[in-house]
C-alpha cells in the first residue's frame, strides 16, 4: 500500500516536471499513471479490510522531483517500477507458501497490472531513445499512446 501511494506521488512529481517543461501530453499521461497507482493502493486497502486485517495509512517514501531530462525522469520511474515488481513478486511467494489462495489471486492481479504498467513505461523510454530526445516528438507520441484508467 505504501509503495503504491509513493508511486502515485512520484508519478505526480514527474507530471509536474513535464508540465513545467511544456510537455502537456507527457504530463497528462503521468497524471493518469498517478491515478492508477492511487487506485491500486485503495484496492489493497479494500482487500485487507475485507479480510478483517487492521489497516493504517502512514507516510510515503522519498519522492524525486528534479530531473535532468525527460529521459532521466522515465529511466528513474522505470527503475522504481522494476523494484515494485520485485516486491509484488515476493508478496506472491509469501501468499503461496502461506497457502493463502485469496491473497495469491489478489497479488497475481496486482502483478499482472504491474507488468503491463512497466511495459508501457519501457515502451515510452524506447520511444524517447528512438527520437534522440526530440521533445515535441516525444510529447506527440505520449498523446497518441495515451493511457486510460
């Protein structure tokens, strides 16, 4: 849950970076990704409460808000996504070893979303590499490949 709220805030910080650089389509895409991450966090809360577990919402992790380029921002979030995928995979292992099939199914759904999410970020980074940093072309691509919630 904390990872998802942290990711939501990180995506918002990157969206603000893109907005301030005049890259509206990229900003819109990252605001949408922030909404998806918040939705994941709320889904985790609902799952835990529905199973009778106590839930406390605390602080979030560290957020980076300064980037040297759009490429740097996307590379940064891709590393974070890979880290998150590893943690979700570990949760799946714990659920399986604990014979908690409902938790495993829930975590598998999260993992599927995570894999799709990471693939979209990787595709965006590939496009950034392919355009040699042409900001207008990157922003145009982000508008064409817009992620919907």
